[in-house]
């Protein structure tokens, strides 16, 4: 297929553009722009060729819905208005005076925005005009991230004191291993340099009652050809004592083959694992290999917790008989039957946000009726429960919900942000998204093929807004702890946009298997390569950031929630957050400069400063004594008189 076959009218003059967001006020009061419309294989462009007028560059992938409203004169179509509802929540309109061109443009945009062939998408054609300083595709390789998880390296930028007691195991079933502390000369290099797996030696990674003492970990390549689990990556971390054969058996017991894998290891040694729910197969009620994995993780702990995020009665769970030491906890994120239900809730929210005509009471009612903030609240609540089990109980936790592709990832991600200060940095968040979403197999392509503006009856059931829900929960944490995050909310908005449409390949496809088949890592550019450029990174930093190594416990009271107006209302009402953050940045920078100047003055003139201080005190004492003498003399003169 050629793009030219889909473009009926590549260029058209005299098109009237109505774009409320382009006016900069967000009120829809901006004057429409008349310009030339150009349609390419990946973009819609409109240029007014006038001073002080912005050009419109719109990726076709950003278009969620195309609505046509023909203009009739004596029942004859003489043109019309094409309304483009975009995945970045913007709504723009193109007014075209010719009937033929009206239908040509509408048909072209419908076809170009609905292209399903991944290799025809813009990331495969985009070539950056800047020098790539670091390859984002190699920054967060599974081996490196797993090594950090086990050792504690990267936890808030502080290395674990137990790194010397780490065992390095090659990704094979071999039982041989070498202790890092005993490596010398030309031995096995540091695991963070070469991506080896790292295992906790017995007694090496401590943590009271965590079970980590009795449990070692290894890198497994059992899924190298994705035959065990199509949605997992090729490299996974599993308990060392578990064989690949047991992993295969456990995968056959779980929905989609998503057997329990390590997600996070807390500083006290407690481990967080994730999986899908057990399959409901008649005659099969247990899997000894699956039980072995969890019992090994349990170690010396008296109990562990299995947290179901999908909802009681909606999903299968492990039986008490065969998982007797694991307490079952139900923490559903909401009354949702599928990922599409989350998108339905998001659609109702955006519909309410775009309605400027309704009264305050009605708007609040519609906001509550959308159910979106309830999903946010329940997600935070479930995450806090899991975080408490890890941090305060010191117990291992397994999180699952249905297929383990949606609500499970929300909870495991938020838990790490709450507990691990490294995840509150720019690179830490990038690593978290890579590890818990991209490499974990969240189907971004399927979930984001349609967004909130596409009618529910038209959307596929695989559509969803799970990642948006996660970003909103992260925004809530940010508002409650604004000084504990290195990044600003602008980074979250960029992640929202690029996960739906992008010139970068980071969020392409549904799984690592698909990305590998299409050679995404060699044929496209990583979003992280762009965001980590110094000039770009500077615009995403939080000027109020103060590193906080503590656990952050958010309030889950309904009154603590905020509507994310910077995202949901940015095309509806004027948002001043960027200007305010710029002013804060200037004030913080000025304050740091003043502190530096004062410190330099004191450091350079400290002896003179001290000498002058003593002289001033001496002169002040002499002045006081002279004043006292003058007072006594004046008093004596008065008595003589």
C-alpha cells in the first residue's frame, strides 16, 4: 500500500481552522485561522503564512475520531466542517468550502488515522536531527534492572552495603556461581557492567522475616522464543532453586502463561511479585510447581499476601488448601469487567470536562458519575495496602488480576514509587515504565488504538486507559509530595501523549516479541534518548525537588484527590502551571546564586570578617561607656545648679 493511494487531496488553500488551544487562552475565543492545508503520509499541516500565526502539525496517529458535518444549500452539499477529536484531548475543526474537497479530506484522514500496519507508522520513518547521546533502548536492559533490584543499587542513588555479598549467576541452569567480593584481577566483572544476574547469598541480603535470606534469584532464558509466555520478555528473574521445567508447568497453570516473576525487592528484603490469575480448568485445581515458586519466595516468613486487584468473584484465585501460608486480600480497583471499562470511565470524564455549558452542580454530578476518581482512589488504596505489607510487615506479596496486564501493573508500579525514592527521579521513572509496563508486556498498541472520543460501540474490547490511570495516580502522589519528585508534571503529560502517538518507537507494539520481530530497537529512535538530552531534560525538572529517601505514604481520603486539570482541561481553560513553574524556577535559581555569593564572601573574607566584628563590638562598648560618662557628668552638673 502506498500513502499516495490514501491521500485524495494532498494540498488545499483557503481552509478555515478552528483550534481553541492554538489561541493560547484555552477558552475557544481565539479567531479562526485561514491557511493552506497539506496532507502527508503521517502528518496534517496547516500554515497561514502570516506573522505571529502558529502552524498546525498533527500526526495522523493522534486523530481518534473524525466527524463530518456537511453544509447544505438547497439540499446540495457545498462544503462542510470536519471535526478532529484527538488522543491528546484536543478538538479542532477544519472548515472547507468545496464539497468535493470536503469529502476527499475527510476520507483521507479517516484512512490515514486508521492504518493498522505498524511498519507504516511514523517512528519507522522518523530520523532525528540531533546527535543521540545515549541509546534509550540499551539504558534499561532487563539484566541491569534486575541486578539493581536484587542489590539495592540505584535506590535513591545509594548503593546497598550488601553488594559485596552478591552471587553472580550466568543465565543458565548451571549451579556454579561466584561471589562478587571474591572476584579479583581478571575475574567476572561487575554485574552492572555486563548484565549478569545477581543472587542473594544466604544471609547476605538480610531483612527480618522477609524470606530473602533463604531465597536466591537467577536470570532465566526459558522464554527466549516466547513460547512459555507470549507477553513476557525473553529474560526473566526467578528463584534460583526453581528449574525451567517448573517454570513451564507454572506458566501452564496461569492465564496467558504469566507465572510469578520478581517485580521489586524492598530494602528490608521483602519481595513483590506479579502474575496473572490461575486458569479455571476443570479437573485441575493445583499446580505443585507454582506452589513451589511461592513457597520458596516465602522462605522463613510466616506468611505472605496474595493481592487480587480485579475483584472478588470476577477472577480465580489460589486455594487456601494449597497456599495455606498465603493470605488472600481483595483490593479491586473498581467495578470494571475489562480494560475497556476503564476507557469508558475516562471517556465520561473527558465528556464532562469539555462541557462548558452545564451548571456547577451538574458538572460535579457528572464528574462523580464518570467513576474515574474512584478508580484513582481505589488504585492508590490497593497500592498502599501492598506497600504496607512489604514495608511494615516485611512479608512477600504476589499481585495479580485477571491477565495481569492492567490493574496489576498499576499497583506494582505505584508501590515502587511509594517505597523506592529512585523511582521518583527522571531516570528511575523511565526504568520503572520500561520494567513494569513495556518489558512486562502491557499491550500499548491495542490499548491505545482508540481513545476516549471514539464511540464505545466502535471501540474494540482490547482498548483501554490503564496507563492514563497510572499517570493520574502518580499525579496525585506528586500533588501530595511536591518536593519529593525530581520531575515535574510536564513529564507525565509527555508520557501520556507519546504512549498514544509518537515519532519514537518506545511504546510501539503489544509485547517484546512483536518489537523484536519488527526490529524496533534498530529501526526506530527511543523516547528516552530524546528526553535525556540536557536541553530537554532541563525543561522537565521540578525546581522544588529535595531528595527524600523516606517512604511517602499518601492520603487515600476522597478529599485528598485533585482533578488533573493540567491534562484534562488544558484545551478548555487557560492553564498557568507552566508559567508558575517557570517563576518558581527563577526564584529558586536566584536564591541559590545569592547563597553561593554569601558563602564565597564569608569564605574569602572570614579572618577580616571576624576581626572587623571584634572591632565593632569594642567600639560599641567604648561608645556605651562614653555615653554613660556623659550621662553622669550631665547629671552632676544638674545637681550643682
